């Protein structure tokens, strides 16, 4: 009986290490860092400074779900449903480019091409649908609003420039503090 129990434990352990049930792939950036991540389906994510992203690589074909903490610009190839879960919202899309900035209690979702649906976390509200050029902002430092934004090809942060339009001064000051820290490190 002890030999069969030991063999069972050994087989279970071997299976667990060779075929993990969930294999999350994670990425993180520090102050002043940005990285580009290619997802298993060819979609890409530009991850901004002080941000984290993770997804289940083993289950990607069944569930294109990503967890985001911070800011990322997504270029999604057409395919099955694509979902980004952040602290303050769930953003769903089929094929488009969009930016999500979710820091502390502030959320900003900007749609560059296509359409995205945004549902506030812990809410029974229906998704707000954003089209190309639309932006949704809510939180402590934002007026809860849907509006439009001056649309370039990509968010300004990807090119190393900070650009602000109809944003409270406290957010500009916070970005300025981060940039001063970066210049002090260089």
C-alpha cells in the first residue's frame, strides 16, 4: 500500500511539473521602461512604465484574456473575443487598436481604430461602446465622461512624449514627477 501511494504522489508531481494546469506568462516594467510584447496570436501590446501584464499562455486559443495593471497600447488581430481585465474595468474587443490607462482609481480608455466595449469593474451596467477617436475617462481625477481625443497613430507616450488634453493638473504633475525621477536616474 505504501509503494502504490508513493507512486501515485510521484506521478502526480511529475504530471504537475510537466503539464502545469495554468501557466501564466507575466511581464512588468519599471520606472522609465517600456516593452513591446507579442502575444501568441500575433497581437501586440506596448507596455508603458510601471505596468504589469499577464495571460495564460496554455489556454490562449480558448480564452484571449489579459490582466493589466498600469498602461498598455493594444493592437489586436481579428479572432475570438479578446478581453483586458484591469482594476477598474473590463475592455472587450474583436480587432482594433486601443490604449488603457488604469492607475490607482483613474481609468482612461482611448479607441484608435475599430470599436471596444468598456464595463466598469464590479458593476452591472451595460458596456459603453467606444468607436475610433472616442475616449472614456472616470475616477478620482477625471470627470466621468465620454468624449473624443486628437487621434495620432499611437499614444504619445510610445514615442517618448507626454501630451495632455483636458486632463486635471494633478495628473500632469504626477507624470512630471515620474519623468524627473527618470532624468535623475540617467
